[in-house]
C-alpha cells in the first residue's frame, strides 16, 4: 500500500498531508482532492503533491482517506462506488459516520477504518482514535496507525465508543480554547494587558498539559498540589463549583456525543 489519496484538503486533510511528508513519505506517492482550484494550486505549490479528481484518486490510490465534512459524504460515495474494488483501504475521518455506511455504499468486502482525529494534527499533536470495520484486518489497522502516528498519538477503540471519542477528544480542543479565552478575558478584567494575559495563560496551559502527560499523577493530585489551605486557588475552585462548571462540562460533552449519534443516523437510510 504505497499510494495515499486524501479526499478533501481542509485543515485536517492538509495537516495529514504535511505530517505524512514530514514522516518521510514521498510526495509522488501522495494525492489529494480539492473542490476549489485556487486552494488546490496553493497546496500543490506548498507541498509538491498532485491535486486530482475523485475518480483519478480512486483508480490510483491504495489508501483513500476521506476527510470531507459529514454532510458532503454522499456525493463522494456516489463517485467512489462504481470505481473502488475491495482491495482499496478506505479511512474515514468524518465525524459521526459509521463504517457500515461505507460498507453499504461501496463494493462488497471493502475494508474501512473509522478515525476520529482532532485539530492539533496541524502541529503534529493530534489524538486519533481508530476503529476497524467488518472487513478491516489487523494489517489494515496497523497501516492506519502508522499513517496517523506521523501527526500525533493513536489509540484503537471499539466503534461503539466513537461517538463518545468524538465528543471528548474530537471536540475537546474547542473546550480548552473556550476556557483559555475566558481566562484571558479575566486577566484583562483584573487589569492586565491582553498580550500579558495571553502569555500567562497559554504557557500555563502548555505547562499543565506537560505535567499531566509526563507524570503518573492523577489530575486531582496535581490540582491539590496547587490548592493551599485558605489560599487563592481554593477560593477560585469554590466559585467554579458554585457556578456548576463541572456539571456544565459533563452536559456539554454529552450533548456533543448526542450530536455525533445524530450525524450517523442521518445516513442510515442512504
């Protein structure tokens, strides 16, 4: 499996192309599709990767990575259906869309691997969860894991857990950005210049993330280490609890999970 085509060159599609090239893939072994000619020309100039039509990608690629928006999947599958044989590996990066959708619409026996990545892929720090479909083998999973390891970390989960993964890590970066945005606003409210508030909060976020990643400590232990008796932090935590921040976060992630389920159900009759 040497030729890889990325169908849809948005942020995630471009990030994957960039990561594959940085991981040692030859530009001649990569292809991508893009509806907008200006964008296609820009990416070809930037990466040296050929822009092709979906039909050409289907004929030439061993691995097709579908990175279009979920609502745009039907025309892509309509194009692929008469062209793909069961020897092609299809990798879906589309939120909420089950492997059964692809298996139903494409040639019998087509191996499909479902992936939920997230936007830190653009800086090589993605969290990608992968789930094999009915016809995907351990070798297919290995191939997909190898591809995605170029742009971050990879974990394999049962497909039944993908909607939860979508809500937790797929949408997860947005929750952190939202929190950082609010904390910067708080810094401005307290009289700090915006640039100073941004520097303080962003580096605090980076440092906290590294502590979580590099230590074996539970988040509660790390939080308690900052929380002195009758100190500033415990007063802040009291306010967060008083305003139901924890409960709101649980509800928000549950709502994201429900929306992921809805996206999948929208295609059940296609």
